[in-house]
C-alpha cells in the first residue's frame, strides 16, 4: 500500500474517535494503530507524518507521535 493509502485509512480511524476529548482520541487512535496495523503499515504512516504530509489529520499526527 502506498503511504497515501495509509494516510486515508488512518484519517478514517481518527474520524471514528473525533467525538472523544482530544487526549482520549489520541490514545484510542494510537491504540488502534498499535493493535491492528502491521509494523510496515505503521512505518509508512510514520514516514508520512515525518514528511509533514498535508493530508494527515492532526489527530493522526498526534497519535503517531504517541506511538
């Protein structure tokens, strides 16, 4: 999967947790990424966040930093 696919998937996950307070949402998204994404997928998402991909949802970026 391309990094853009990882970003889209992560943004979709973040949308599911957006109703929570920010810190709880960050924890939930990071937990999902840790539990259900394989290391290669997480790595591609981490690269997208490190490259400041403008498509990355800020909640996703915060969750990646929390990993």
